[in-house]
C-alpha cells in the first residue's frame, strides 16, 4: 500500500474527529446555497478556497476546464452535475471557477494553434472547450507571452460557460450565474489563492460590475476586456 493512502487516511481521522456533530442537520437532505463548477486541478482547493467547513453549504463539481456543458444524443446541454442542485435542492447560485495556469485551457490553446495528440478521454473534454475558445484565440493580442495568453483564455472560457448557463432553458431566470478566477500565479494581485469576480449573469464590464455590486468592488477585476 502506498504511503500516500496511509497519510490520507490519517488526515481523514482528524477530519472525522472535528466533524462529528457537523452532519446533524444534513443527515437526510441537503439545501446548498450554491453550486460551484471548478477545474479539477489539484491546486484548486474547491471548498477550502471559500473557507467552507459546513457540510451541506456548497455543492461542488469538478472537471478539467470547469465545463458546464455536457454532450448528449439530444445535443449539448447543461451538465447534470451542475443542474442537479438547481433542479432538486433549491440552489439559486452557480459559480464557474476558472484558475490561472489552467492545464485544460493550455491544452486547448495548443490544440488550436499547433495541434496536439491526447488520449480519447482527454480529447473528448477538449472537444467541448475548443469551439468556445476558438474565437478567443483568434482575438488575442499578438504580443502576449504564452502564459499571459492562457490566463486571458481562462477568463474567456469562464465567460463562455456562464453564457451557456444563461442561454439554457434548463436554468431558471432567477438563478444567478457568476464567473470567477482563482489566482495562485500573482496574475491579479499578490494575494495567492484569492478569487476574482469577472462575470455576473453575463455582464463582464469591470466598471459596470463595480457600480452594480459595490460591496465586492475590490474583488472585481479582469486581465482582458475584449
């Protein structure tokens, strides 16, 4: 048995000691306030980034590229992972969480610019990102370094995922769709791990967002207003 599993189980014992009474109110049902769609990158701490230690508060989804799109025989639809809490637990806020240095966005960028070869499962994921990032790649300023280009496409991808939610008949109009970026590369500020709001219900203009949401004005910002 690998040491990694042993260490994880030891950490879980501490977790279980701390959480003995925290499941009392959610034994039989859940009513999460928000569903987050995060990239499954190991550097993206899905609950910890919000300081969450309350079971039942956040419904978390994860996949490479923080995608809300699922391909079915009927066409592209909002992923059931995202839609479930909206449809069944009264969740009224969806947060799409991109992050700086995203590997899925990087791979999609490379696929669109140079062509890459990936295993079929990864290629399927990239195929859901490529049509949404293609116009972003074409619009990038030509003088950007690769890392800067990727981080701008991270924002572009978040915008396209929020747009898909807003356009879907399966997401009620009263549900808020918010796009954010989790930064651990000092791209937005020197506070590593800070979340920056870039999109609220399809609005992406920074000054307008700050006017409309003054309580979080300092947390609203973008690298790219295209």
